[in-house]
């Protein structure tokens, strides 16, 4: 996947800042900023989930949990459908064999050719 224009601009800026101020200092500052941003996002997500819960609306994690459960149900239904199809095939085959009846017994043919008795 190609990086977006914003990602490219940030990367170029970090490279330039690293060249001017020293790579270690810039990388440490960038790492700290990213860590703080991740913590802030986590807190915002928790607060949004709380507000949605108070309003009686599902949160993203609630929807994800339901989606995982639906995926599991879908797999179970697909497996069950395959088993039912297999059983129907076996039942149809058994009915066809029963309708045909037992294999007819053939009497050996007599040869006509010598003296008749």
C-alpha cells in the first residue's frame, strides 16, 4: 500500500529534523509524541464507548463482538448445509437402489444343439 501524502510529508520532515538536530533526539521526541497520541486516542475511545453505552447505543467493540459471533454462526450454518446436502445425496442414492430392487438372478441358458430328450 502506498503511503499517503501526509505520511510522506511527516517522514520527510522527520528526516530533515533528524539531520538538523540529531537523529536520536528527533526519534525519541517522535516516539514520545506517538505514544502520547496513542494514549489519548485510547482514552477518547473509552469515553466515546461510555457515552454510547449511556445513550443505549452499541460501541465499536460491541459491534465487533457481534460481527465475530455472526462470522462463527455463518461458518456453522455453512458446515451444517454441507452435511445436510451430503445426507440428502445419500438418501436419494439409497432410495434409488431400493426402488431398483435386488439384482435379478439370471438362469444360465441351455444350449440347444445335441439330442433332445
